[in-house]
C-alpha cells in the first residue's frame, strides 16, 4: 500500500477542460439523471434536481468551484441545486438561484440555503426564507453540506434552526491539514501538518496529531454535544487509505469517549498537486445533530473456514510425493529472486501502477521464507493452506488477495491431482472465476496463463518458462483493459512490461529453480521500461510515497 505524493492525471488539464462550466452542465446530469439545466432570469445556468421537489426539508443550493468539484457535490443526493461556476461579476445572486429553483418546480414554499466556498466564514439572511452561507474553503463547504443533510429532522424543517446551526458552525469549526512531502524529517518521509513538519511513522500518528490540533478549541463543552467530524482526502487517496484514515479517526474519538458523526469527501486541488488529507471538527448541540451508532464488532469467519480446510488436507493422502529438501530449495530460490528484484518491480509499478507492487511481493516473499523455516514440506498441501492464512493478514494490495485465492485452490489441488502441472491448471481455473482478466488484458495473467497451459500440455518446464517470457514481452505493446494501467493513457505505458511476471514466482519459482539472473533477464532487458521517459522527480515521489503507509501494517 502506498500514497503517491504527486497527482496521477492520465489526461492533460487542457484536454479535460475542467474549468469550463458548460462542460459540467453537460456531465453532471449524466452522473445524476434527475438534474436538469435551468436558466435564471439573467440567463445564468444552474442544475436543479427535480427529484427533490416534494422534499419537506429546507432546500440546499451549492455553488461549486469550477474544475474542482468535490465528491460531495457529485454524489450528495440532498443538494437540490448546483451552480457550476462562482467567478466573475455576473454570478447569480441567492435570490436568482432560489427563483430559478422555484421556476423549475423543485421548490414551492420551502426555504433555501445557498452555500458556497470562499475565503471567510459568514452567514447572511436574505429575507425570512433565504440564507446564504460562505465557508472558509472546500473542506468546510463539504462539512456544511454533510451537516445540513444529517441534522435532526426538526432542524432540517426549520429555516430558523438551520440558520442557528450554520452560525454555530461558523463560530466553532476548527480544521487541520496534512500534506505529503518529498523531503524528509528525522530521516523519515515528511508530512506537512498544521503544527509543522513531522516524520511519518504510521497513519495512526499522523491522524492523531491532526485530531489533537483541531480539538484544542473544543476542550470544554458545557452542554451535550455531538462532534461533527468531516475529513477529505485531497487529490485522490485510494479507497483503502481512506478506510484507514476513517478507522483511525473513529478509534481515537471512541478512545476519548467522544460522541461523533463522521463523514468524508474527496477534494481536487489543481493549484497544489501534492496529496494529503484534511479534517474539520465542530461540536454541535444534540438537539441539532445526533451521534452515529457505534459499529458492530467484526467477527471473522475465515479462520474457521481455513481451519476446516487444513483439517481436511491433513487427513488426506496426496497422490504426489513431496520431498522436503527439494521443495525448500526451490521456494528459497524463488523468494530470493523476488526480493532481489524488488527495485525493478517498484520502478515498473511507478510507471503503470501506484508504486507498491515491489514492496508487496518482497514482503510476501519474506513472509514465506519465515513461515517455512519450521514446517515439514512433505505435507505440502496442508502447509500451503496454513501459509495462505499468514499471507491474508500480512500481504497487502490487490495482488495479495489474488495470490491467496490462487494458493488456496492450489493447496486443495495438490492433495487430489496426480501431477503438479495438473494442480496448477486446476488452481488457475479457480482463480479465473474471481477475475475477468484473461490473455491480452495486460495483467499478470499474460504471464501466468502461458506458463500453466504450456506446462500442463507438454510437461516441459523450460518450454513453459519460454512461453511465459514471450507473454511478458508481448505486454510491451499491449493496451491495458483491466487493472490500474487501464486508467493511464496508452503512451504512458508503451514499452513497459507488466509487473505480473513476479506474481508467477509462487508457481514457477516453486517448481523450477529461478535465480535472480533469470528473473531480471525476463523482465529488465535493455529496451524495456527504460524506453519510457522518466525523470527523477516522479521517481523520488514514488519511492518516498511507497513508505508512507507501510507503517500501518
């Protein structure tokens, strides 16, 4: 798992034309079909959600920052109207926006709140049924949208209560920001936070520092409150990284016995390409906002399934004879090759992925080596099933999950098939039930399938390796249709072989003695990835970023 410090944008900003409000007026209705383009009396365009016409609550109109719409505006179904531009002298006034919402039939007698991001916080009344609120930036705007959507029903029905809620937010909200930096602090990757630069150790520590900074302003609360906590990932952290941040926030608040309601959005900031996250906190009286219920404790069931599989395998009598010394040597050779090739794999993944594939495979190989030290490999099916249980916990990434699926199927197949080749074929068939990837999709399957099919058909390991190598070479000119590479322009990956060859070390490296020279010759010949233009800056970003979240595990 890794955080890429620099933005990964497969298309240039001019080609995306994100700052063209007319473009958003066309795109947003495709995302939410109930949005209709409505013209104000002064011929301004805004998007009105006609599906909310019968809402009994105060309506929300949000003014977005053109070219940087957060996920709140894109996904929130409680926003009745969206204004796709907020620069220039000809902006619609709050009254213009309300009147246009009424003309579209989305608003009848209900009150309207017009929310926008700005440089200062303010709440302004425009009559008894119209309120304008300006937040101090996109983070606070998203937080306000969350508050307005999750306040108590009685609050959401009353413009007076909504106005009071907004005033409380303006007076009490506090924020903290973290940005990943390419420099180092104390020999560790640096995180620029509200209280200065700190060396990164774990996500837990970075989140706690931000929470403590933001909570300083709320140390003494005399009345019953719910802490409204909103965090935004900036410039696109992965879904897993967002889950980690949310988990750390929740654990910290629960450890302090703080009642809270947590929400999230994604913000794009083209003025600063660095990635990071921001947190906004505000104590809200419980009459306006109720705390969210605590989640149920997770009760894992996989351990029972793994135990049952291991018991079944331990009672079976495999039809293949396994020799401990031979198998141990082959596994050690394959793992050593993967560990040695980590820099090469990481460099490939810097171009076509998120920079963590090398570390994922290296750590998986180390886990295998540690695991087999005290195991009897003559009972290979049972031992392999036990190994999967270890890898499920300690090996991250999407590839880690795929390897575990494959190895679980392989453990069962080795207990029933008459040859290793047949077992590999059976495991491949099981894996293909869980992934749509096939030959030609520019994934690890372009290496795995030729190896397994050829070995199963001919029994010749050498020929199987040659077929696998040809499959890897073929990916140099292949356009990805699945995986992270599919999000990149074809020109960005042209000439770069897939990293998936390394995924084959479990099967190939385990049954034929692979050394470092063979692996590197297979994937790193002159004219491979080095044909892709690569300057030092993105490389240094990725190398540092690859360590950022490693401390989480």
